[in-house]
């Protein structure tokens, strides 16, 4: 596996080694030992999630203020622009974001540690997104930061269309007013 360092050191992009021929392909999508060596800490995943969305759907920016979740995310069908925002006040990269295209064709995964808000924009119709989490979903602790917050200035690849949003994403909290990690 190849690890791509990002401008936020804790966030990693992972490229697995893919073996393919005329019959198809094979790759190891997750190995606890290799993953933990690659990120330099021991992580235990407790839940797997799978979503399917149409092109133009934007989900996020979500996080849990208690029971924070680290997420290992990947796409098995289609393509997304995946974003992680550092919302740890004590971090040298506080308020910064990184975004990468993850697709079924590039096999990339992104590690988004606890302490980050996460979101993605679906770039292809009928996209399937999988992610492992380090803690269980706790809706009472879920928070949403405004996806288009001017202070964050995320450069979403939206060309001439309005993303399709749930109401909770449409009315997210401005970053300046959000409940954040210390």
C-alpha cells in the first residue's frame, strides 16, 4: 500500500496495491496490521457503514462532539470529492481542510481521525460509499457545520449547480459558532 501524506499530517490517503488482469482485479481493502503501521497508532473499528447517493448529493460536514468517530472511507462504485476539516482548537492545522477524489477507479481511501468534521460531494450517479468508524453512531452527539462556510472556504467542485442537501446540512452551524474539540 502507498500512503499519501496530506497538508494535515493526521489525515492520510491510502492507495492499496491492486492486482488486475483480463478477469478482473483483487486488492486487500483493509488489514489492521498494515493500516495501524501506516498511520502510526492502533485503531479499532467498531462499525461499518454503506451509503448510496446520486450525483450532486452533498453530505456533511458531520462530526460527533462526544463519542467522536475516526473514519476510514472509500468508494466502491462511482466517485466523490471527500473532505476532512480539522476542528481541534489546539491543533496547528485548526480550521484547515483537505479534499481528495476517491473513486471506484482509483481505489483510494482516506483516513479521517476523530476530531475532524467530514463531508463528501458525489461526483457520479449511483455512487456507493463505505466507511469504517472507531465509535458507534450517536445521533444525540452529532453536529453539522455549514458545508459552504465562508471561513472554511472549501473549494467544492460544484460547477453551475446547487448540491442536493438534507435539511440538517442546508442549515448547518457556521464554523465560528460550532461546538468544537479543544
